[in-house]
């Protein structure tokens, strides 16, 4: 009916050996992960100074908290700015309608067209600086991918709160 003691002992030894083998493989995998970080394969060998100084959890926490602060401030300042600009335009329109000010719309249209032409010229000249900024920003994100991810998440949470 039941298994004999030596057979149970053999199975127990085999289970123990299998458990140790799995543990050794997990430890080996852990050591491999310490040497070959996942972002090294994705973003190159240079993972940046932040990634080398702090753990992943710390990086996410730093990025998340700073992102939340920036998002919250962005939300509050954005509301104030939108209210100020909207209120200013409303006051100008009321003043125009009641006759306190007179707007020369032909001159406004001429100035807007002039500004459009200057912007078109300026975009061709600003190309190299913009490309350099985009390249530097991309390199920063690659070097600090974990902090950047935490920052983006925190920023979105800050906007929502």
C-alpha cells in the first residue's frame, strides 16, 4: 500500500536536489541580472550615473515624487495663466465694445502677417539648435530611463490631483 522508507527517502533526496538546482539557477540568474541590467540591452552600456548610484525603487520614487510636484505646480500655474489671459482678453473686448478703446483691425492683421513671415524664416534657422536639444534630451532619457519613467508617472498623477 504505502511506499517503503528507502523509496520515500530517495524521493525526498531527489526533491531536495531539484530544489537546490532550481535555487542555484535562480541565484545565477540574479547574479546575471546584476551584471547585465535589462536597460543595458535596450539603451546601451552607458546607463548613466543615477542608475549606478541608486536602486530601481529609489529611482522610481525620486522620479515619481519630483514628477508629481512638477505636475501639481504645472496644473495650478496653468489655471492661473489661463484665467489671466482669458480675463485680459475679456476685459479688452468689453472695453472695445463700450468704446473705451478703438482697435485698428487692419493694422493688427498686417502685424500678424508680418509675424507669420518672420516665424517661417526663423524655423529654418532654428533647426540645428532644436535638433541638438532633442538629441541631448533623448540621450538623457536613455541614460536615466527609470527616473524618467517615474517622473512621467508622477507628472501625470500631479496633473490629475
